[in-house]
C-alpha cells in the first residue's frame, strides 16, 4: 500500500494516510488487490477533479466498489466432501 501511495502525484495528499487506514482499506476491499487499486485510483481521480488533491477516509468511503462483479470474476470454490 505504501508503494501505491508513493506513486500518487497529489499536491495536498499527506504521506502515510493510506497506511494509517490499512485496516479500513483491507476490510472495504476484502483484501483484494484489484479492489484496492480501483479504490485508490478512483479516489485520486475524484480528488483531482474536485481540486482537493488529497485522499481522505471520507473520500475513500464515497467511492463505489462493484463487489458483485469481482465475485463473478472468481470461480466459486467447490464444497469439501466429508
């Protein structure tokens, strides 16, 4: 996550913000790197468009994630036989 944050080119973003919210981000994305990447990318785009150039927890909470699409992309695990 720190590596993703280091790549952000947002003028007002505070380094360490994403790492500080690691537990929230993990819970929000289900630990899926694709969802995490999408969440951070969308938040950065919104921050640029709105002119704040800063990612906050509030902004992250406003980004929509498509969990249904991700679940369909992953094959279901077969049930274990007893």
